[in-house]
């Protein structure tokens, strides 16, 4: 899986943790324990230590966060985690949100890691990942978990953005959304219109408001056969009704470079 952007030089490589606006709707569900972990990391200049401290208070992920230097140069990141139960962690936004995801959805993260390790064992680490590893990476870095009515799902699949977010705007009160991808969360620290997540639909019978139930469902639903089909739909996240003041104007969705029609959109 991709390891994110290299932070700009600073006294502390994780200094950008201070820039997170926890009041934003996409960050609010991550504020506990995110704000405390960020505060501790900024104080100690050690993100791995801050993540581990939070884990002592609220056990669950079953992994230990360690310095990036613990990862041997020739060992795959995913294989190291699978073999040792330790997560190499750099000071910065990317690994901060990855760590928070381990805390919040430990079963799903372990499942993703186990599937990655199995693919590496089967295929090795080459120039190309193959469809399952590609999908695993896309999910881990960029997934948007969405539970929504059939009418909205069908409109999203058609990429009829005006209908999805304007004509059917009232139906969004029935939507539950969770940003899972840690690279996606990283980008949203400095939001811009074209930030696009990849939607993975939550089954209707899951209590998506219960993180433990959602985590359990994900760990069972993430199957290689399903992932190989890339079961995702793109969603420019600042288009989510109620998330960005500019999207109150219907013409916000007319930017075809962001809200791409079906024949131009592609899952990368």
C-alpha cells in the first residue's frame, strides 16, 4: 500500500497535526481519540508513542506502533505488520490517520493486512500488484463507507451528480458515511474540491452507527473475489450535502472536471 506524502521539513515532522480542524464534519467522528493522540504527539514529538499510549487506555487494535526505522529495508511493510504485529509509523498526518483507523476498526485493518500478506506470499513484491492488492490498497487508502437507500446508490452508480446531490438531497438524511481511507483523511486537512474517495457500500442490515458492528461486518465482507471486481464508486467528498458551504449552490455540481459523467469516470 502507498505510504503517503513526505512531510515538509520542520522541527517536528508531525507539526501539521496541529492543523486538523476537528469541527469539520469529516473529522468529527475521529476526534475521540484523535485530538488527544495529536496533542500527545505534538508534546512528545513521537507519534508511535502517542498511539501506543492511547491503546493502553482503550485496548483493541492488538498491534504496537513502532518507529519507521524498525522496518528492514527489503521487507514489505504489510508483511512486517503481519509477521510481527507491529506497525512502522512515521511522524506525520498520513500515519496518524492510519493509526487512528487501527484503533477504530481493528478487525477490518487486520483483515486488510492478512489479505495483503497472503497476496505477497503468493505473488511476491513486483512492479505490479495485481487486481486484489490494487483493490486492497485503494480501500485502505481511500475508502468511503456508505450506507444509503437504493435510489441514491443507483444514482451514484450512474454518476448523475445533480440528481444525487440536488434533486435527491433530502434522501441524504438517510445516509451514514464513514471515511475509512487514511490518505483521504490526510488530504482533507487542507480541503479542495477535487478530493475524491471510493465508495464501498455498507449492507442495509448492518448497524453502521455501531463501530464494532461495522468493523465485524467489514472483516467478513472483505473477500478477495469481491475486491478483485473493484466494487467501488467515486465520490468527490466535498459534494456530500451539508459538508461544504459551496455545495449549497446547485451549480457546484456542474464542474465536470470534478463531478465526472459516467463515460469519463474511471476507478483508478
